[in-house]
């Protein structure tokens, strides 16, 4: 190779090096910008979460004022009444669930206690004896006694009539 081709090649590599440096600088700047954007977006999300929490706290404070009987704005009162109605319905549904499961509510602390627990696991209050099981046992005993009773006179007559339909017709005519 001659000196001219070396100079051309050197110039190409020099230009290529400069282009690579420029591209690397651009990529680095873009990466830095992207990181800065993500950092700012994260800070925005943190501030928005803070606002959401404050709005919830504000709503709770207004609702507590409403429950205490203090005056609140008309729109707030409407929302508070809707919340109160939903809370009552939720309480009814929870009671239905407890009834279906056989759970009881502790008379002392008000928490739900699982069926069969002798004491409340939250406050230690003795739970009442299960009444439902006693009623079921009594019903079973009554059914057994009803099956053991001797046939009554009416039952015997009904059986006789079923065996002798002609005799039943004669009795009906009398």
C-alpha cells in the first residue's frame, strides 16, 4: 500500500471514530434524559399517592364529622348518607355470612368468633353455649319418638279402608 491509501484509510478511521464518539455521546445523553424522565415520573407518582392519601383522610374527616352530627356541606352529606347506607348493608351481609357459618359475635369486643370456640380469641370473654346444636338434637329425638308411637285408631281405620274399598263405601253411606 502506498502513502496515499494509508492517508485515506486513516482519514476514514478518524471520521469513523469521530462519528462513534458523537453517537456514543448522543446515546449517553438520551439514556441520561430517559433516566431523568423516569426519576421525575416517579416523583410525580409519589406526589399523586400523597394527594390520594390526603383526599382519603379528608373524606374520612368529613364523614366522621357527619357521624358526629356536625354540619357538613350538602354534597358531602349526600355522599356520607350513601356511605352510611352501604356500611349498614355490609354489616347485614356480614351477619348473614356469620349466621350461615354458625359464627358468633363477642358480646364484649364485638369481633366475630368462629363456631365452636369456647372463648373469644381477641378479648378472652367466655362465649355462650351453642344453641343451634341443642335444638337440632331435640328435633331428632322428637322424630324418633314419633316413629315409635303405636298406630292410632284413625290410622288403623285408614288401613282397613285401603284393604276393603267396598266396606269403606258402605261406611261412607251410613
